[in-house]
């Protein structure tokens, strides 16, 4: 969820219906591929992975946030009940910053550099696969909206 968005109150039980969202494969080159739900609307981005449990988010799945251009972003974990790994990704597919985010932590996790895409997966996945800044992600052309 983007830092600073206070439209969803603490302890809200609202969440995205992942089964109704479009999905896409996101490959971190030389590491792994995640099956990701696409968060490309304000409403889906606002809810993100709030209130999603580990049972609802298998280890090989995640969410890809799609923005219209590279910009600075910062996410937080309001109402997110499981740890998540986050990767900020430039338009050229380069990961510019990663974090492992703590559940319910409302401190911000900033991108440091402009990014157009944000990948979130279950916490610990990036360490398991050795995913870090500088790695390349194959972004499907359909996510560019061109």
C-alpha cells in the first residue's frame, strides 16, 4: 500500500479479491518467476495485499503494481498481516531497491530512485532466490499500456 494513503482505516478487514484480478508472469531473470495479480487501478493499489494471509498468497505468487511512469514511491504495511518482500523496478526492468517489510509497520519503505513497477511477494522469497538491487525483471509489454 502506498505510504500516506489514509483512506483505509487501521484494522479494516477490506481486501482485494485476488481471484477476480488479472494475472501475469513476472520473471526475475536468472532467479525465478512469480505469478502476480495486477494492481493497476487506484482502488486495487490502495488495498494491495492488505489482509491477505499466507494461505491466500502462495510462495510462487505476488502482486505487481503498475504506474504510468517512473516516479518516487513509498509503501507501508497498514493492515498487511504477513511479511512481504518488495522490489521497486524501473521501466527498463532494473530493480532499484528491495526490502523485507514487517507486518503492520506503518513506517515508509521508499524507492530511493524513480520506479514504474513494484513487485510484492511473501517475505523471505528474495533472500531465498538471491534477488537484489541491480537484478533484471522481464516486464510483459502489456503492462506498459502502449
